[in-house]
C-alpha cells in the first residue's frame, strides 16, 4: 500500500488480486480530511478511473472536500 496527498485528501493505493479479471487491479482510496468530532464520512464509489484526468476528478474532489 502506498500513501500520498492529493487534492487535499490522503490517497491510499492498494493492489488487489481479481479472480474475475485474472490479474491484479489498483484501487485508489481518496480519504478527505475529517474533523475528529465527525462520526461519519460520505462515500463515493467510482468504477474504472481511466478517464480520471480527462474529467478533472482531482479538482472535483478538492472542491467537494473544501466544503
């Protein structure tokens, strides 16, 4: 697992085996900054990040995380 900071969020990258795809897949988990008093965090699941750069996902996440 690798960890980095991007768009104001911690990004954890995990590689997992996929029996269905017969290969390993990379999963990027963007974890927004959360105040300690906040009990829950909204979750957004996206399938297949091939177009992540084209749609400006990091900018969108930064705007969502900043409120």
